[in-house]
């Protein structure tokens, strides 16, 4: 067994990379030290206890083909694109120390001519134009015999897209999940215009080797060359699933209303684990039978547009006389939950 392991992902799929991270952490020998370097394309990554509908503009994400990925660690929602470099340190106890892995990143950036410092909220910051600017955020997990520290370095992130996807649509959501704290951020390219993902990975690798006092050949992995780790395929399937990424949302309520030519409608939904557990529809419409049937049919259905659309399809077949009003309601309802 290798005491030191370096994995470099050539995949930009967040579900693949997070599955690699979780599988290694679950199966690694506590005597090992592992460094995993990776990046994702067009992704919003949320923490384990976050509500995607509260944190994210899911409608905009769907329009722009941006993936949602729920990680197993805590922390807030972040936007990843190819301007991010992500790192994960996984080390057995008692050697695991997040301050040590943070220092490795600081030392790596120093070799590139960058002076950064650790900040109170698990961040790395620089001083620029009289302001403190965040260039890296981290999250952590621990088990009885091991721990991990992962984070992202902002190289050349499109911050305009970040604002698009991390500012949710104005919904009346009262959620029990964790609301992310927005921070002032900066790209490293502002300080080093030619900085690249490969260069950052090289610097972190060298700082890691220097700390460990030895080197190891890197393992390059991707979908066509997955890591040889027991349980990876199963973990990848789970990480890619709607149930994990959306269905793990904590209980929340969603209230929305509209007035149509045929009557007003007020909808109240309670969602738990991504499934509607309570549904109430108020209306002065003449087609109350169809709305009452819809109200009942929504219970137990996933809070997902395709599933809710299927419910409407069945109600439309059952109440053909209400086709016009139900069709209009259907379009509005689907848009409101996105």
C-alpha cells in the first residue's frame, strides 16, 4: 500500500469528482496521506445540509445546463467553472490537521509570488486595493481515524455567472437549511495574469511533497480511466442521482399565488426530502373538483418539474372540461417551482 497518494482528475464532471473524493475518504487506510486535485465545469456545489431551491436559481441553472452537485461536507453554496482549481487533503489521525493543509496551500501560492493569509471563516484572503478579498474557501470533515480538508482556489471564475446562479428567484421559502454567507472575492488572475490550473496544481503538488518529505507518481483519472477503488461505481451512481442532489433538502414550505381570467389560485406546499408531504390549493375558480384532485395528487410526488408535470397530465385527462384553465395553471405552476 502506498503511504502517499496523488490523484489528478482529468474529468470536469462534478458528480465524478465528488464521488472520487467520497470513495477515497471512506475506504482509505488511516496511515495514508492523499492529495486529490480537480476542477468542475458549470456547476453549483452545495453543502450537505443545504436546500437547493433556497440557495440556487434552479430555473437559470436548467436553462444554462449548469449542474447541481451536493457534497458530503458542510459549508455554503459555491459556483464552479473551469476558472476554479479544487484541492482535497485526506490524512489519517493523529496527523490530520487542517492548519497544516492550509499552510501547504499558502506555501504553494508563495512560490508563485502570492502572499495570502488564513481568515476566520476557513478562507484564504489577499489584500488588494485597500480591501480584504477572498481567493479560497474550504470545508472539512472528520471521522474517528481520519479527516479531510477540501477547498477551491479562484483563478479566473466568471463572477457574473456566480451571481446568476447563487441568487435564487424571489420565492416565499421558509427553509430550515443553511443560508450561505456571501463574501467579497477576487480572482488570482488579477494578480498573476498568466496563471493556469496546471501551474497551480504543480505548485500545490510540490508543496505537498516537501511537507511529506517524499514524492509519488500521480494517478491521472477520468470517466474512461476511473480510480481502482472498491465501491466507486456505486458511489458515482448515488452522487449523480436526483435523490442525493435535490432530495436531501431539509423540510421547507413554498407559497405562491396568481390571478387568472378564470379565477385566483393560492398554492401552499410543504416539501421534505425533496417530496411534497402537504398540499393545499385555495381558489375562487368554478373548477374546484379538478383543483381538489390536483391538491391530493401532489402529495407524495417529488418536487421536480417533470414529476409535477406528469400529475397535471393525469388530472387533465380526468377533467377534460377544465382543460383551458388547467393548462394555464400547469404552465404557471411549473415555472413557479423551478
